[in-house]
């Protein structure tokens, strides 16, 4: 009996040490789990395409996961711990790409939520999440997994949600994992976080075998129940929902950002970029570089926002500014000065390059906007 009591005491002492720094299970204080019935949802994935992984990735000849069909990943979340289906199972390392008929955008706080069908707070099947604004170029949220990787935890093992960040599936069915697009604000000029059209869900293979393991952003093994050699193995995708449609008027964008200041020149989030310029460009940054004898300025603009004018200006003294190029109401950016050439690539998010001759007199440059 004394031996048993000592073992139990050891477990009680060890468990708090295993807890991590991230939000806990749904229903506990501090959890960021989002309920399927949350009234903030405005849109759900309207189409899905699944590429299944095997039921046991390290077993040659293993069958592919087969539970559910692609359409089960569309529409509102409807799985619960008592009724954890319908969902579509991805298998080990499988992927699901979902598409939104109405693009969604970055707002203060979380922007979209991914739902799995976990039937308990500890049996967590995890997945990496990537987003795209063109359906071609995808960018992954930086994930963290602090679950000890000294041994595989097996199909009956548990994962503490406080050890997991930016991995979908950390909450049981009926509660989704939120993601904030602001974390990818400067990921790439190819990503427009104001107009996300696609989300990709990639099952994390929860083994510590380096040949097959999935890694977090710091190169650590992502550990979850493995192996689970069943036709419903891997991440079971229930739904992906978003909070805010992409606004295409300045007034709607201000509302989505909780901005009440009527001045377009105000800098409500204090990032150094006036509100109207941030609305038109996404970030307001101008990147200079020198190529050969020419000088180039690169910046982005969002062509689907056509209710204001955007200008590139130059100055020699920071007092007097000369318009160098302009886009009126979303139209193509054109040169306003002979000798300056303008090129643009991209569809909805334009990547604009202004090339100035090497003998240009301007030393300072900025973006300006007018309603």
C-alpha cells in the first residue's frame, strides 16, 4: 500500500510540471477555444478537396484513411463529443484544402477557426494550418509543440493543450482552434491577409521517428496519438469558419477594425501608417533598392479597394512633395513624371514597382492617399 501511495503522490506532483504556457482545454479559465455556435462566424468553407494519407505511415502497404467524404469538411461545424461525425479523416500526413466563396480578412483578434472531432480534452489529433490569398501560394502558421517526445504516446495517449500553439485540433469536438492572420502580416508579398480565399489543413504525424515525424516551427517533434491504424485515423476535419468577410469600402474596413476616428489620416493601431493608406495597401510599406544604375521602389496595393486614390510621392527636403505615380479608384498605377516606369504583377493584390533613373533628384519617398 505504501508503494502505491508513493506512486500516486509522484503523479500528482509531476502533472503540474508537464503543463505548458498556452491556453488550456475548452471550458477552463483562460482557454481560447471557440464554440461552434459563436455568433462571430460570418462564413464557412464552401468547397474542399482531400488528399488522404495512410492509416499507418511507417507500414509499407498501409491502406489510405477512408472515413468521410470531402463535403463533410464544408459548412458549419456540427461534430460534438457525443456525436463526433460527420467529418473527413485525413490519415497520416494527409491534407485537406478548403475554399471560401466569400474571402475573409484580418480583424483584431482571431480571424478563423478550425474544428476537429476530438471526443475528450486529451485525445487530440493535430494539424498544421496554412493560408493562401490566391490558391497557389500557401503560408504556414508558426506552430509550437512542447509535448515530450521521448516516446510515442500510442493511440490511448493524451496531449495537454497547454503544450500546443497554432496547431489545429487542440480542443474537443464542438470547440475549434482559433488563428490570427496578423501573425502572417509580413510573411510574404504573395500573401494578402485582407483577402484569404483558401485554408490548407495538414495532418501532423505524431511520431518521434525522424523519418516520418512532423515538426513544429522550432524543429521539435509534434507528438499526438500514434499509431492509430484505423480507417478514421489522422486529423478528422469537421469545419473551417471565419469571422469577417473581406471589406471593400473604407467605411466597412473601419468597422471591421473597430475604428471610430473619422480622419483618414489617423493611425488607429499606431503602426506608423495612416488608416486610409493601410486600407488601400495592406501594410503601407515602401521598399527601396538599387538595380544597376536605376533606383526602384516596391510596394503593394489592393486593387479590389476602389473608393480612394493612392499616390507615390517624392521629396528633396521632406517639406515639398511631388506626385511620382498614382492609382485612381483602384485603377492601374501609372507614372506622373517622365522617366519613371511602373510595373505591376498580381491579380487582387498588386505588387507595384516604380523604377526611377539614377539621376533622380528625390531623396525621400512616401505613399499618400485621398478619399
